[in-house]
C-alpha cells in the first residue's frame, strides 16, 4: 500500500492511499477525531491526475469538501462529506493538478493540461468557478510548463513556477508573482527568482504574507524569502531543503507560525526533520526514528501544534506519522504494511564516504551481511553486491523488506 499527499485542515488529517487490492486505485482518506480512518472517494473513483504524466497533487480540501482529479476521465470532481462526487469540469480531454482554493473569489486555481489541441498539450494556470464549473478561465499562459500556484493569505497575490523546453524543473525554473485585479485576473506579474540555470522549488506564503521558496543558486537547494524583490537566504547550509520536482506538490517544509518552519533536509544521503527560526536562522534537528542515513521523511504538512509526514526506515515500513511539536511525541497513524520482520534478520546500513573524481566526495550506504541462522566458513568473506543509482535526480532509500546492498550518490 502506498501513502502520500498528506494534507491538514485544522486538526483533521487527510492523505492519498494506493490500494493494490482495489486494482491500484488511489483513495483519499480522512482521519476522524475518534482515531478511525474514513475513505472519502468511493469505489469507482481513482484520485490520480496525469498532468505531466507523473501527476501528484491530485486532490485538495476546503471546509470539509474534497476536490479531486479522477484518473479515468481526468475531470475535476467535488465531494462533500457524506455525498457522492459531482463533476466540476466538462467531459473533454483536459487534466488538472496542484489546485488551491481561492476563497475570496469562490474558485479553484489549478494547473491545467489541455489535450484537445493538435500536437503537444498546452499547459496553463486556470481558475475553475465553484458555482458554475467549466473548463476554467486562463490566468497564466505562454510557457511549456507550470506548477505550484499559491495564493497569498491576504488573497491579493498568486505565486507560481514555470519553465520551458529543454529544461527539466531541476535544471531551471522561474518563480513569478502576480496581483489579482478587480476582475480576478492576474496583473503586474514579476519574476522573483530563477532562470535557465537556477532551479526554484516549493514556493509557500508564510502566515504573515511573506513569500518563501527553495533555490539551488549556490549549488544546494536552500531556503530563501523574497524581501522587496531580493532573494534573502534564511538558512545557508550544505544540505538540500528541496528535491527534483518529478511530481506536483512535493512538500519539504511548512509553517507552524510566522517565526517557525518545520522542514526536511537531506545531508550525506540521510533525511532530517528540523525546526527553523525564520528570524535568527537557527536550525534545530528533531530526532526521530526516521532521521539519518537510509531513512526517509517526505510529504510533510504542518500545523501550529503538530506536523504529519510519511516516514520510513530500514526497520520500519513507510507510515503516516504525526509529531506533536511541543513534546515531541510521535504517533503512527497508518502503516503501509502490517507485516513484521525480526530485526535480527535486517541489515542496518552504515553511511560511508569515499573520494571520487574531480576532488568530490561520494556517499554510500553499506549493508553488512546479517543472518543469525547462517555462518560463513572460517576465513571466507560474504559476497558484496554494489549498485550505483543512475541519478542524477535521486538517491537510494533502502527501507524495510528490501534486499541489502551498498549504493551511493556522488556529490550533493
């Protein structure tokens, strides 16, 4: 079972769940106040979008209502709790992803991929009226790709990312901000950061209406904020606070308050959870069983008192995990697998560094052979399987039930 796309609405927690036993459909799940889970999207619906083919960000929640893209017809649907889904967009070949609700104008602002045209599909950012539906009114157009439309808390501005061929989003993207006019159209758009050789990732507005984003302008994906049009570093560090944008709405950080960010960063192949003071730039790691080498934390959603993320380790299957930011107490809400394995049979990896070409340092995980039922003959060493991840956009995370081996990722 796959888990991801964690979202919060107040104290209510949502996620998207891949069900192999239901022909691989994705189900939006709600965690109720009594601790029980409730399926939102009913059988016959599959909450999955095909925008950019890899998809992601297939649903959103607003005032208890779930809006989602259905895989079969790629239409955008609305579902109020206790009701059946109703289509918002027409039955034409258009796809929607990464939407946000524009509460002031009663509409969803979303990335749209139009396949009704000849040749390559046309990507735009559109507004779909929640009262009348329809294919959406185009707000931003002209480039090959768009992602991450984010409306400021005061409702006046829209931030978004865009890029063009031949770039992939980890090569170079641009962060733009525009102002909504009286008619809800976008005006006075300005480029804030990014370019052909600068990758910008996950723009977010803070509760006090300041725009933050991740940029790799130094060679590391670090956090910045826009200060009168200037990119101001928040926490310079030889670590990655972002990642390759293969799918929409990958979340590496969120705001507990205007002054406190809860974030994920990667260093030497391992993921770490931390709290970041936006005023002083102080970064304080929050230790969890999912921190460190060969462990993974992803898809974080943050509230004032708690955060929820997907976490996994060599001994723990990936799970939806809630952390109390005051304690910090961890609670596992949902496991991807309920099968347990005796830890005596699990190889726990060790982080290894070694020098490689051009004076760079490569990072790898070494999994020593481990089986209490077997003993090698005297003087004989166990075999070693070495596998190098092809990259350049990823690294290997060997989690529970994988075959132990050594792997590496050169450079950062």
